[in-house]
């Protein structure tokens, strides 16, 4: 199964898509409940504003965490975020905003917590259903559907005791995230990886190739077996590629003592050797730059959008495919 959704040249990571759909559906569910019950919407609007503030701060948090890099490469702010630390910064900003608004108005803290619990439970249940569907786990799908049914009954009632319902939902959410319910899926993935063949899907052995580097050496993919390989496809005219290359170099230097290799395949058939050399010199790249002069290698890996990166395990199997620019933190997370 692909880990991204493609419409022409537009790509969306499946996990990001699931998070986005679950997030919008959860807020839509709570909004619908508020409208059905004909209650005041101030608490709902405050919750919505707080979440939007969290997302905004998370997006610009790269500047807070890496101010000098952001000033040197402003384009980073377009493609990168602050990652997990950025989420914490955004959450802190949202909490401060909520407490300030509560102190200035007559909004009810209990009503706000009620909405937050509803949104959180709705989000995780919807996300669980999507994940269970993607991995085709019937047990987990049924479990999440039953949990959603309980939540639906809860949302449909105007008066209900909160503590017992929230306790049940939290318990079910905890169980749904435990290894017990996802063990079947993990075992299926392990079996699929064991019998995989040559290909470009997750768990496959990628097709081997031989390309020349900028300094004239011949390099094959197979010779790096035993290392974690980031197989990156790029071109000098690609703005996202220009943003990620300095970050890749930073990651490469910081992990120089580890069994990690970056193979940067330049689409020479759509660019030029001179452009690749000038780009490598400008950014002082030290990892191998491979020249795909015929475009054959990029065709084998079905590369449509630049940049595209395949993460290959030391055992020589594809563990991840990422479409779009990477920064150092993202590369580290792909190795986990």
C-alpha cells in the first residue's frame, strides 16, 4: 500500500490525510451537537481559535527553534515546521490564550473542557477507524466503530452524566492503542515483509542500479547494504530541493559516525551536470551526488514529484517513502 495519495503531481501523505480528515470531522461533530442543542457557541469558537493558534505557532516555530538558519534560508519557513517541539510550543500558546480569554469573559471552564473532551474523543476514534481500515484489521475496525456508536449516543443527548461516559471512552481509547488490538496488523506486516520481492513498495527490496558520481566513481545501491540509506531524487531547479539539501548535509555531518548514507540522485536528464556540480559546490555537499543521465533510475523508482526520498534499512528493504522536502529532524524521525 502506498503511504501517500496522488492526484496528478499533487501528493499528500496518508497519515497527514488521516489526521486532517479526523480533525475536521471531530470539530464538525461537536459543532453539529452545539447547533442541535441550540446552545451558545462562545466556548466552541474559543476552542476552534485555540486549535488554529496551535497550528499557526507550530508552523512558525521553526524560526523560534532555528532563528539563524531561518534568517540565512528564509525558504525553510515555507517548507518546514518545528516538529514535535513546535507542537509543544503551540500547545503552550493555545493554553495561555484560553486562560486569558476565560479571565476576560463569562465563559464556562466546565463547558470548555466538555467540548475539548468531545473533540479529543471524536478525533482519536475517527483516526483509529481510518488506521484500522488502512491496515485491513477487522477486529480493530469493529472496536472503533462500537466506540464511535457510544460517542454518537452521547452526542445526541442533551443531558447525560459526563464522568462515566468519559471514563468508558478513555478506557476504550487506551485499549485501541494497545498492542493487543494492533498485534494482528503488525504480524501481517512482518509476514508481508518476509515474502516481499523486488519493487518500490514498503518492505520491498529496491531495484539495484549503477550510476556515476560527480567525481567519476561508479556506485551501486547494493554496495551500501548494512547501512541505513536515504535515496534522494532531486534537481537543481527544484525549490523544495534547494531547501532540503543544506538540511541533509547537516544531518549527514552530525551522523558521520553512524552506519548511515545519503545517495543523492540528480535527475541529470532534466537538468545538467554543470548545474549539479555548481549546486553541490554552493552548498558544500559531502555526500555522494549520483548522475541519472538517462532518467532510467528515476523511472524505475516511479519518481514523479521532486524531491522524493526512499529510506532503505540496513537489511536492504524499503521502510519508508517520503515525497517533499526533508529537514534534519524529519530524517531522524524516519529512522525510528
